[in-house]
C-alpha cells in the first residue's frame, strides 16, 4: 500500500484547509485510514481516524473543527480542517491500516506541512 498526501499549506488562524490522501496498491486490504501529526520537538499524535464502516474518532483538540471522511472508492481519505489555530501547525501524515497474513500493518504517507500563522 502506498499513500500520497496533499493539501497542506500556509493559512491564517481561523482559516481552513483540506487534506487529501490517496492509497494505491493493495487497497482492498485496507481497513481504517486516518491522519496523524507531528509538531517540532513533539511526538506524533493521532488527529482522526475512520474505519471501513465509517466510524470516526477524533483527538479532543480537534473535535468540532476537523472532519475526516473517505471517498466512495474507500481508498481516499480527507481531512477538512476549519477554525485552524497556530497550535495545529505540524507535519500531517496519512495512515492506513491494512490486513496482512499475520494480522494488521500500518502504512504511512510522506507527510504534508500545515502552518497556521497567528
């Protein structure tokens, strides 16, 4: 499974951005997809995930501001980010969890930078 993320950029506080991530390869094996982020000098943290059945999970810090969704083909995931804050500045990584012979395996995209200016 390969993941290609796009949509990052520079935005002022209060603005919006939409991240996209397209999966290719053995996409039939993908269960959940999601977004994680890593700010400088901080650990990577979960932002939002969505299961193959559409169940979503959000970090408390983004609830009510971010919305995760999947495309109709289920191999694309989006993150609509509204009311952005400077503390949302980070490198955002797309994630997919796929079924493999011995269980499940995570895959990661290359990351897309989101910078929110105050």
